[in-house]
């Protein structure tokens, strides 16, 4: 009997520690779901449990450690093994396996807008290959859909056939394209991906023989080319893993191998040389200015981006609690200004932290609040 779990655990990279926060609300136990983050809230979509394919959407708020179920309109197709990506604060849900014939795979694209809690199905052009247990990544506002596969039914038994296909969705035109690529990408499903310096790192998964892989391959959208980076250390062969990027490190978490579920957490340290290999992405290209400082009633935070990128700006108090989240989405290139009013903050020292996963940049600035 399969056990579906509703566990939530948090990893703190500053001290390499796991902990389980006390949460409120309900999270549906399930498998094969997808997640996306918008405005510092985590959305969990789809999956499968003993009730079948799910179109469940639940939201976790890390600031309050609470689960909630948004009341939505529109249609989200029940499915497992889908991929999701966020562009302009909207969640794009692609592919997966659902209730069509023989548990076959889907080429459905549906969009969720958290601001209106509404699902929509854009009318698209071009081709998106039906597939499940794929991965997706966003570079310069475009969604790259990679790998996954389909089921071939032989004598009533489904066999998973992985793909090495790369397809690109442009939300500005609702169009799919299939770039001509160079280099080699191993056909695989149940894989994970992460973006750093506008390049997509793809890791793990299963091949056509059902073998668990420790393969790491790199896709460069600027040249549509695949390469295999030279790495040191050990990466555990596994499928169904998850990934996350913090500063210049890619974390690969969980998954399974031939012996069952894993609690493995391994880190790929890309390092400043790799992250800033292009001069236009040097750390000095982000100019963070805060004026006035000390802050009485309000201050303006200004910064310049060399290219469109995901940006997070948070204000922390002296003991590390988040008191304000000022940005948490993809912004265009150029200058940006954000106002902050410390109306609920006591006088004292605070820290403004600017970070961008895509640019591999994190900057700190001290703020002094006076009454």
C-alpha cells in the first residue's frame, strides 16, 4: 500500500539544518505534484493519491506557516507529473498524466493568476509534445520545457519512454517553438532543473531502461546548445528529485532509487567564476541605493538590472525575522525604484537583502530606522 504524506520540512543552508515548522491549515497528502512561488507564497498543484488524479491547488504562506485553499474559477485539469513555471506572477502548468485513455500523457497548458485566483487556457500556436514527468525553467521570460516522456502500452502494461525534446513557450505571443539544438541531452524523465546565469542545469532522472541517473547536463538558451559540465564530488543517481537555487549553489533534494525513497540532499556549488563568466553579469552591475538612510517615515530603494531577472528584496530585523517583502518576481532590465515605509517597525537596525537567483547575486545594506 502506497503512503501519501503531507509532510513539510525546511532546510536552512546557513547552518545545513532541517526542521519541521508547526503549521496551521490543511495540505492534501499526494504524490507527483508541482510547486511554484509567487510573491513569497508557495503554490502546490495537482498530483495523485488514493482518490486518483487531482486538480488540487493549495497555498503555503511561510510568513505565517499556514496552509490555505484558494477559491478559484476556471478549469485546472487533474493530473500528475506536470511541470510549472512562473512568468510575470502567473503560474503556467504544462503536461502531465491524467484521465485520458490508458493513463496517457497530456499536452495541456493552463495558466493560474494568483491575483484573481482564476484559471485560464490560452489559445496557443506551435507544437507542445504530450509528456509527463518533465521539467521546465524560465530564462528571459520564456519557458523551456525539457525531457519527460510518454507511456507505451504493451499487452496491457505501460512502459515509460523518455524524450530529449526541448520546446519553448513564449507567454507574450502564446506560441510554442522547437529550437534546433546542438550537443547531447540524455533522454530522461522524472528529472529536475535549475537556472543560474541564464543557463539551465538538468540533473538526475530515469532513462529508457529504468536506470537511475547521476547525469548533469547544461543547456544554454543563447546558443541552443547542450554541454556536460565537469564536476567534482558525488551526485547520487536518482529520479523524482527536487531542486532549489540559493545564491551560487544548486540543491538537489530527495527522490528515489532502486532501494526506495531517499532523503539525500546534495549541493552543486557553481561558484563566482561560473556565475559571472560574462562581464555583463558581474556583481558590480547591480547598483543598490537606499535614500534617505536613516529612515524616518519612508525611504526609496533603487537598483539597476542588466537583464530581466527574478528579484527578491526583503527587510530583516536584528534577530533575522522578515518584516517586509518588497519584491519577489521577475523584473525587466533597467532601473527600478521601490518605496518602503517602516510604519510597523520599532526604531533600530535592520538589514535590506537584495537577491537574484538568475544573476547569482546577493547584496546586503544596513537600514537605520528612527522615530
